[in-house]
C-alpha cells in the first residue's frame, strides 16, 4: 500500500469548454471505483489537476488521461508519496478560475490569471498544491 499524489498541467484542445462536463462525469465515476480523489482547476484553456490514491491506480489513470485527445501538453509537476489524502472529500472536485479570483487572490493571480503559468509554478515549490487546496475548500 503506497499513497501518492500526482499534480500535472495540460492544455484543452480547441475551445469547447462543454467537454469539461463530460470529463468530470467519467472522472467521478472511475475515480470512485478506483479509490482516487482529487481536484481539477481550469483557467483560460489550461488544466491543473491533482490525483491521489494508491500508486498503481494513480499511474494507470494518469496514463489513460495522457491518451485523451481532449487535451495535450500534459506535464507532471510533482509525484510524491503522501501519508494522507488532501482531497478526501472529492472523487474529482472542479473549479473554473476567473477574474473574480484574480481580484480576491492577488498572491496567486500571477500563476493562473492568463492560464496556468507552468514555469512560474515550477519555480515555486508547493504553490500548485496550495492553489488546489484553496479552491477545493470552496471559500473563494
Ligand atoms: C483534463 C482531464 C482530466 C481527466 N481526469 C480524469 C480522472 O480524474 N479520472 C478518470 O478516470 N478520467 C479522467 N479523464 C478522462 C480520461 O482521459 C478518460 O477519457 C476516461 O478515464 C475514460 O473512461 P470512460 O471510458 O469510463 O469515460 C480526464 C480527462 C481530461 C482531459
């Protein structure tokens, strides 16, 4: 038994944000079955997602996700062993980030306001998880 947490970014292909509803539906169904939890954030055509669960299940799901033609340029930011889940309430939570969040979260705005800034996020260890946790709490 080994619990891991994987965080990656990717780009939506095209501009059909309606795809996201279908992605979430199958994510919730599959993740419940596979013991995965996590959170998906969307901003200006980019995704930031965290997946957590048993290593085999996380890796198999991530491999499947990488094959999905609805997005591209998947880049893993971190894959780490964790002692407990950070997103245990969500088979797959979802938030779309917009101008209201840029205004209310000036500390994090540079990382998401024009889509996720992968280089800036990579240069600041912990910031991806902080944003995912912040939005998973539903207070903002
Ligand atoms: C951005 C993004 C996030 C996704 N997240 C998940 C996920 O958390 N779990 C999952 O099973 N599938 C996820 N998918 C969908 C998979 O790529 C794949 O379509 C799905 O797992 C296939 O299962 P199904 O045949 O039951 O729909 C995601 C796809 C995209 C584009």
